[in-house]
């Protein structure tokens, strides 16, 4: 199997490089900047890509890939900071640029140069640059293949056709022909065949999980969401009944969700223990209006209930549980400064962050390198029902963060009724699967209305629908007016407690997707 090693020097685009490589059906692994050459070779790479990064190669303490890696007999592409590392360590010179070039800018190919990466491309095109430094002098036996309008080297190749540097980012959409440039490197230079698929990933992962977990037991907190379910289905395939799942019902789910989700788990053969803690959660949330306070209460209660249930499981098994399985996916992982400290932190809102330390469990995160659409595809391969695979993301604290103001059973029921209608209409219009996320938010604001002969004074409900690829940024979805009209009428007529429906037309940034 072809494998591309991507060395992460801290660029915000590293995961995008991995994604582009995978889109071409080539397997890739991302390794930290301080990885050794031996470890790189263990991955049997057909090629190496060194990513961009925020540092300046000339700064003291700047991230530097082991020099031995730059000299391995494996094709290598340095992107942005990666190109500067190549230039510096192979005998060239990098200057901190007086004329920084950020944003999209045109580059021109060097006419004389027979650039392997640019074959068949027009003589000039737009690219995305994001670095202040520039290659001042090329390393020996390298030649420039493109330059910017300020005469800065935009790309270089080695005479032996094995080493390449791009000052711009071929992985982003703003770079014209970026995919073709990568394709030239991966197929023409590295000789990849493009025959990898996620089925192989499943098989390899199953083997890996078996190897890591050995004869020990794993516990998993299922939420009904796609990530935790797919993670559980995968680990179940690897170790069967040695995976124990806990479903904490916090009473903050959507209508019928708990029941449906449990039925799906049964169908998958998972052993699930359901802890109905809805009364506990609702009583602790009573009267709480501050969003952070709500999240804190929910997070803490969740951990308590989960800990109690897994202790019971451990006792019943007579063998303590050694691993905690989490459905962390790549966009959940935020790199800390190019992984200088060698660690990655999980988004704060993944509210079970402290669990592994507290319970003294080892962490298993098999989906850590995958994107949501890949997780969904793996879910399908593992025969996870469509109803789960295609579900819109749902926040850990559930409807509590969509029920602005105080959370009560009555207000949650109002929200559930409205959400069910919104979803039903989106499904009917064939739009549900095309939207990243859609939901309702109940506002603690009352307005005057009129129904029949009577005056009403009820709460306002907001509709929210967004398009996104990873939830880091999002655009509000332009829904058809007729659909909005139907949803609004149905909600006011069928759901108690709402007499006015509004639409959220804010993107992220400046807003977030959820309201709390
Ligand atoms: P925001 O509101 O930050 O949300 O734009 C980005 C994505 O994350 C989801 N979200 C959460 N997911 N626990 C989760 O597992 C949480 O506490 C949480 N808060 C927000 C949100 O639904 C969106 O998809």
C-alpha cells in the first residue's frame, strides 16, 4: 500500500494536506515535526510532505525537522515553511522577507525550467501564500521553477527530480491547480497508484486496536452521535464483547432520540448499559440560566454518572476496565503551537476532557485522524444505520444549550416539538442531507400574538441551519421561502408555547453555530 508521510510543522492546513492526499485514494499519516528518520521509514513512505508552520526558520528554537529526513532516499515536498527548511538545511539561504506576501497572489512559471510539478499548467496562476520569509539563495543542485511578481522564489526543484519546494499552499482551494500540482508529486514523482480506500483503513485499524488493547477491556460513552457510534462499531469489530458501552440519558435529547438510538445499538450487537439520569440532570439545571454554568453542571454530572456506571461494569466483569474509547475526530483536535510541546488538546466543549486522568484510563481514539465525511463513510462500511450516520451533529450538553434561559421539562418539550417539525420538513424537501446542521433555539423572550380570537403572549423560537465542512467556520443556509413558511406555520399551530418564529442569518464567525 502506498503511504505518504506528512510531517506537521504546525500549519493550520496540515490536516487539509492529509485530506487532499486521501481524496486521491492514497493513504497518509501525519507525524509530528520532531519525528525521527527511523520512525518515518517504519511507515514505508512513498513520499514525504513537510507542512507549513508559523515559525521563522532563522529564529532561535524554531521547529526543525531532523536533517536526516530531508536526506532520505524518498521523494520529498516541502510546502511553505517546509520549503524553507529544505532550503536552509540543504545549503541555501532563507531571509525574513521585507515584503511579506500573504493572501492570493499570482505566480509565474520559469520559462526555461522543465518543472515536474507544473507540467501542463498555464504560465501564470493564482496561489495562496502565507509566509513572511523567502528563499534568498537556492541550495546547490536546485533550480527555481516559479516566482512571484516581486521576484521571490515561489517554487524550486532539485536536479535529480526528487526534492521539491512550494512557497505557496497547493492544498487550499484558493490556489489554482493546487490539486494537479499535488497529483504530479504523488503520482508522477512518488509513483503512487491511488488504490487505497477506507475499507483498508477499517482492516488495518481493527488489527491495530487488537494489538494495542490486547486482552484488556474498553469502556465507551455513547451519545447517539455519529462519531462515538462509529468508534464503538469499529472497536466492537476488533474486540467484540470486551467493549462495554454506557449511554447516559441526560433527558436533553431530541424527541424519541434515546429510544431510537438504543434500538440501533442493539442492532449493531453492542453491549450498552443505559443510565437514565434525566431527573438528576433536570433537577440540577433548574433555574440555571448562565451558559457556562449549564455546561459545567452537565459535564460534571455526566462524569459522575459515567464513572459510577463503569465501576459497576468493572465489578460485574471482575476485571477492571483499562481503556476509555472516545470518538474524537480530526477537527476536534486543536494543535498547540505546532505541537512544540508534543501534545494536542481537545476542544473545551468536549466536556469529558478530564475523564481519562480521573478514572486512570488509557485513551483510545481510533478516529483521531479522520474527517467527518470519512467517519460517515466508515460508519456505512460498518453497517451503522443511516439514521445515525447521516444525523446532524448534536452538542454534548444537548438541548440545554438550545433552551436559552432556564431549562425545564416543559420548555424542552416545546423545543423538541419544534425541532421535530423542522427536521421533518427539511427531510420532505430533500434538504436535510445537504445541510451540515439544523436545529431550533427557544428564546426566553415573550412577544404578543393573536390566535383565533385570543391574544397570546408566548416565547420566540429561532431556526438555525448552517453549511460547513468541519464546524470551524459556517455559512447560514439559504432555505427556500416556501419551506420556511410551512415550518413557521406548523410550529405556531402545533407546538405549545411558541407564537413567533425567526430565522438566524448569521455565519460563523462572527457567531458560533450554537447559541450558547
Ligand atoms: P460552535 O457552537 O462552537 O459549535 O460553533 C461547533 C460545533 O460543535 C458542536 N458543539 C458541541 N459538540 N459538545 C460537543 O460534542 C459540546 O459541548 C458542543 N458545543 C457545540 C456544535 O453543535 C457544532 O457542530
